[in-house]
């Protein structure tokens, strides 16, 4: 098979799917990168979460009824940690690993 034949059969669409606690804006640089390479890129928001992150923070009603229970959210301004109550104590382990690796800049 020649490279032209491979190119003709290669997929030309990339679909980027983000997690529930992110918006499609998390893909913006990847969308640009792949679009510049000639791909058709699809990166959509979850229904009801089409606004930017500032809008969602100002009015979180789009995500308040999602049915998620027993969640712990720690927002430090520069990072957000989301975990279940059952696993919240594991955060201590993350802190210990970062400390042992000398990454106190991340703490």
C-alpha cells in the first residue's frame, strides 16, 4: 500500500471528549493543533455546560442536579481536586509522594 493510499483511508476526524468536571475549553489548544494539520476536530460541551468556566462558576445551576453524591471538592484558586468522600484520605498519600519527590512547589 502506498502512502497516498494510506492517506486516502486515514481518518480525518478527531473527537475530543472531556470529563464531567471540565468544559470543552480544556481542548482549545488541541483543537487548534489538529485543525492546523488538516483534521476536522469535534470538541463539544456537556448539555447545559456550553458556557465558559467563569459563567459556570457564577451560576453552577447547570451542574447542581447531576446526581453526584458524596463528592469532596477542594478549590485552591489555581487547582481543583475532585474525589469521593470514601477516597478523600488518599489525598494525604498524594501529598507524601509529592513531598518525597521534592515537589513542594505543587503543595
